[in-house]
C-alpha cells in the first residue's frame, strides 16, 4: 500500500474517487452490518465506513493499530469529519497491543515519567504532537530570521579535547586512550569563526554535568548560539530581541491548530524589552529587604523578586566582571562592570551573552586571573593573532524558550528524550 493522500489533503474534488490512506485506528465501533473507524494520521482524522463482506471479515483489530485503507471518498453527515471513506480494502500493517502503556487519546492521563518512558506512543497524543510541531516552527522561524540578518549556520564539534566554559560541569569520556569532553557550548569555535564568516549561528545540543533536579535544567539541552563580528553587546541584544519577537509572531500566526490543541494562546510580547542593569536589580532587592551586595550572584529567590517586578521578557545587563566567564569584556568607563547581559522571562534565564575580549594579551591575563591555564587554550588563542575582529554573541536555551511560548514550566515536556541525572533512557 502506498498512501495517495494525507487526511488533510482530502477535498470535495476527490468525492467519488479512490484514495489510499494510512494511519492509526483511534476508534472502532461495530454496529451490526457496519463498522465505523476513526482513522488518524499526522494531519488529521477521518471516518471510514466498512460494510458488507469486508465488515464480515474485519475480525478483531485493536485500537491504535496501524492500517492502510483503500476506499472511495464520500460526503459525510458526521460532525467531526470533513469527508468519509467507504472502505474497499483494509490491511493491518502493524498491530497494537491492548491495553497500551499510555493512552494516546489522553482520556486517561499519564504522569510525565510514564509518558517519557513511552515517548513514541505519547507522540500520538495530539497535545504532545502539537508541542513538537510548534518546536519545528520555532526552529524554522529562527533559521529564517538569522539567515535574513546574514548569519551563516555552522556546526561545531561536540567531542572536545579541553573545556570551553572554564571546566565545571563537564562530562568526560574515553577517546582512544585519551580524555575527551562533551562540549558545554560552542563558545570558542563560534568566536573563532567570526574571523572568516563574520556572523555565525549554531543550533545544536550541548552537555552539562549539572546535578540539578529542576524544571529548567537538563544534562543535554538544545542551544541557539550566535556570534557576530563588529557588533557590541547592545547590537546582539537587538538581534536576540527581534528573534524572540519573530518566533512569537510566526507561531502565533501559523500554528493556530496547535495552540488550540494545547489549550494555550501565544501572546506576542511587547517590545522593546526593558533593559535593567545589575546595579538596579541590587537596589530593587535591597528595597525588598534582601541582604545582597554588589558582586553577589543573583539567586533563584532574587530572580523571582526581580521577575515579579518586571513580568515577561527583560534584559538584565552590565553584570560585575567577577561573575562572568573569562571571554567577556569589561566596560571601558567602569572596569568592574562587564558588557554582558542575560535575557530573562520573569525569573527564568533564557539566554546570556556579551561583548568578548578580542585582544589576545588581555584574554591571556583574564584566563590567569580566573585560575585557568592559557596552555589549555593554545589552539583558541592562536586565532587571536590572525586578525580577530571585535565580536559579541549569546547562547539561548531552546528548550526554555519553548516553555515560555507554550506556558508550561517543565523543559522535559518539550524535549523528545530528555536527559537529566535520573534519566538516561529511553
Ligand atoms: P550559559 O551557560 O548561560 O551561557 O548558557 C546559555 C543558555 O543555555 C541554556 N542552558 C540550559 N538549558 C537547559 N539545561 C541546562 N543545563 C542549561 N544550561 C544552559 C540557558 C542559558 O541561558 N557560552 C555562553 C553563551 C554566550 O555567551 O554566547 C553560555 O553557554 O537558557
């Protein structure tokens, strides 16, 4: 059997014509001499009418078995369907056991762990499928917008010989008798690529050995990264803001069905996003009677206060240098402060980035200051002697962005097979 149409492709021009559909039996009702099958494929549902000899020979077919149906397209009186199919042949292509470990219709709710343990079956649940269709549209929008802004998509290695983010939270592995690591970010490679390509982006998975058990941390997450020559941190904040705005606009306009299925309306945020300095945050926290001083990292509890003061998207800028990685550049007018930012959605950090140090001598000095060994960065530092342009960039967690878009608070919902300290399979 070769499918001639997806269910959503059935039109009134096809009435009276023969088609071959393929999909899963969502419901099967036998009413004496007739059977009614609700057939679902990736695009929608249709009703299949089985009569006569075919009905007599239909036998037992469990719901959720996959079948192909050859038949004639007809008008229907049934409310839930645009057309119906009068079956001429039905072939069971793959049987489904009964009962299934997860109810794909979602009538019986399963907890997230049970669903993740049976993810492929969970994907037949329309809510889950809609989340991943939305994720596809988000990726499409990101690529389109970045390409429009002259960014070139690159793919950097995920197996690396030395740390790129300073060494904490690295997964290590055996590599032909040597020690290797899983990349935490494309940081060093993306910076190097500005030498030849000026503007680059990457959308890939990266790895963090963080023993965190929250709704926003994974050991393997998808990151959207950019790096741009001749841009300052304010410029790349603009890029980030327009990207987020486009994602919201694009999905809100093009994913009506998915929003309806999930039961969430995508609200396009207001722009421009507020840009709040770290110093102002400290003031706001002090006004809220929090014991914080300049130089303290902001705790989750602090970010919740700031998030309540500034709901939705905002940038948190000009962090103290001592809280930032070695590659971030200071502010000329106040070297204690950095040209850096986080993009927040309320208390949730979605992205961080900044202007980079591009002077090799300063970069070496900064590595030493942070107790890192410049010898470990020889390959990276070389590029800084080959005409390194001033550059800036950021990394944004795609999984976290998805949670803001669809209004949920667990990244596991938007990742096919999430990896966390308790979950390595399936
Ligand atoms: P940072 O470490 O802040 O910056 O990471 C950037 C963004 O990636 C996402 N993220 C995660 N998402 C899920 N689970 C995790 N364990 C996890 N860790 C990080 C977050 C975070 O804001 N190289 C810099 C970026 C840059 O300056 O270009 C970096 O990696 O959304």
